C-alpha cells in the first residue's frame, strides 16, 4: 500500500506540472527487455517545419485583438493631435447671403421752403391735409381730388429727398480671426500634449505586442510540457503493465502471493487515470495555443523546437534591471502621459488670464449699408478689430480644472514610481527562476540516469526472484518522477526566459 500511495503522489506531481496539449498516439508496450533511453521523451522530437516559440509569437502578435485595440487607440490619438494642430491655424470664415425684401411705398422727405415760410399744402374736399409734391418747376402738385391752399407768403422750392426702393440684397463676407494670445499660451500646449499622447499610445501598442508574444511563447512551452508529460505518463503505464504481466506469471507459478498482483493492478489503474488526465490536459493546452495563434482546428500543430537544446542565459541581474528601467514600454508610456498632463495643465492655466484676438473682415455687398444713400450696386468695405476678453467665471472654472489635472499628474507620477519598483522585483524574480530552472535541469538529468539504472537493476533482480514487487514499484515511481522533473525543468527554464524577455522590455519585430 505504501508504493500505491507514492504512485498517487506522482500523479499529483504530474497534475501540478500543468499537463496541457494534444492527445498523443497510443504506443504499444515494449518487450520485457526494452528500456527507455535517458533523456526527454521521443514525443518532444522536433519536426521539420514545425512550430517554434518565435513563430508562435509572431503569429500571435499579428492576430492579437489587444494589439488591434492598441492600434485603434493610436489612430484616435493621431486624429486628436491633428485637431489640435488645426486649432492653431487662423480661422477663416466665408459666407454669402441673399435677401429678398417685400416691396413698400417710400415717402419723400421735405425740409421746408428756402425763405422759411410754411409751404402751400394740398387739402381734400373735406378740408383734410394730404401729401403732395412739387414739379420740376417748383409748382405744387396735388393728388386727384385735392387742391392747393396757398401759403401766406411767397415760397421758393423746398429742399428734400426720397429713399430708393432696393428689394434684392446680396452680401459676400470673408473673416479671418487670429487668437493672438491663445496660440502660444494655450493651443500650442494642447498640441504638445496631443503629440505626447500619440507617443504614449504607440508605446502601449509595443507593450501589447510584447505581452501577446510572451503569452504565446508560454502557451507554446506549456503545449510542449503537455506533450512530454503525456508521453511520460504513457511510458509509466507501459512499465506498470509490464510489471503486471511479469507478476502474473509468478503468481501462476505460485512463487508470489496474489496480494502483490492486486497491488500492481491498482498501480496500473492509477497509471491509466494519469494518462487520461494528461490527455485531457493536452486538449486544453492545444485549445489555448490555438486561441493565442487564432488557428482553426483543421491546422495541425507539430513541434519544431527542441526542448533540451542549449539556450543563451541572460547577464547579471543588475544589468537586466537597468535595461528594463530604460526600455520597458509601460514606463516610457507613463512618462509620456505625465508630460502630456503637464502640457494640458499649462494650457488650462492660460484660461485664467485675458485673451487677445484679432479679426479682419471684408464685405462685398449690394447694397452696402455703409454707403448713403444706398445704391443698387456692389461696394467693398473692410474692418479690423482687436479684442481683449476675460471672464471671471471662466477663470474660476479654469482654476478648478487646473487643480484636477494637477492631482491627476501627481497620481500618474506615483503610479510611474510604483511600476518602476514592481519592474525591479519582477526582473529579479524571473531571473532567479531562470537560474533555478537551469540548475534543476542538470539535477533532473542526473536523477534520471540514477532512476533508470536503479530500475534496470531492480527489474533484473525481480525477474531473478531476488527482489520483491514493492522494490520494483518504487523504482518505477522514481523513474516517473525523474522523467517528469526533466520535462518540467526544461519547460520552466524556457518560460522563465520568455517572461524575462517581457520584463526587460524586449521589442517584438514588426
């Protein structure tokens, strides 16, 4: 029972390793004298044209939804920068207006006779005064049904004029407005902030690419881990089945108690459960890798990278930390955002002070109202205006907005310091993990050599009748653990290096 319990513990080790990936083909059990070679399972042998971590990362970056969203943010920020740049250009307004007036009867205005005596007037049959006019010779002309009443004194022609009736009004206007103080003190700052925001969004896109590539590399290595663990589980099952067959012959011969066979049968059942669990994990890993790469079920996934090949190790942890603090896109993005807030803060504070603007306007009108009397012809006039404007309410509002932006900038600066501290700890942690995994590979290799030799010796003794079944079971368990440890150590090293690549801000190629 002790051996069976240890076998269950090995199953827990396999599950903790994260068995993900695709279902391996079933392998027929080898003969009694067959022995697995020292090293990684044959299922991890790279195939020509198969997947590598870099290929997986490149495809994941090309199809990443997060990268697409980051690129859309860049376009939006670029449009905002263009809008801020256009705001600094003098505003030109062109307009054309046509107005049709309703017809009216315009009166003639007279200003009296030249001698100062009241002029003669026209009266109707009832004695009421009606308006009249004078002829070219100066004589009074009365409307029909009215007659003149002479004045008490001799008169001379009176002075007066009439208004022309112009029913069509046409105006062409062009106005140029220049915000003289807003351009240098407010609009230029807004444009600077928009440019910094574009840089920040581009750095966010770089960060999204790096994150997508790192996640894809880790998913690929987990897929390799699943392939290896499933193969190791299959090897353990075949070994347990061979043990069961050998022990069954001894039971039939009467040299071993049947209770030993029952224990090995329980071990075989547990091995079958481990294989089933590993294969289920493989399907999950395959689905996760396909999702990272956005490939369909019909596209085959084969390994094209060796798991036990030599990989270059990074430099010292202090060099990596310095590199991360200088190249990490998240840090650079936060720095650009803080400078953008500073520029926006300066632009907002400019709204607390008076603004001066200049305006030039050109009118081509028919009739032009500045010409008296109006004539039915086009005339051109212009005007130039210099205006200073200040609003106490606007100044208070700008002051409040400046306080809000100042608080946001302080929070962003604190966030930047926090991310810098977190980056240092992240680099140290991942670097230690890589060094530990590298040492674990050599240890796992030595353990596997020892476990395979121990299994070979105990199996020969068991077949010779000089070793009990539990000794062989223990050797099988040690062999399973050693194989799993070698697979996990190689995967852990490569995942640590992938995380380290992300932590130091390594840029992904376009």
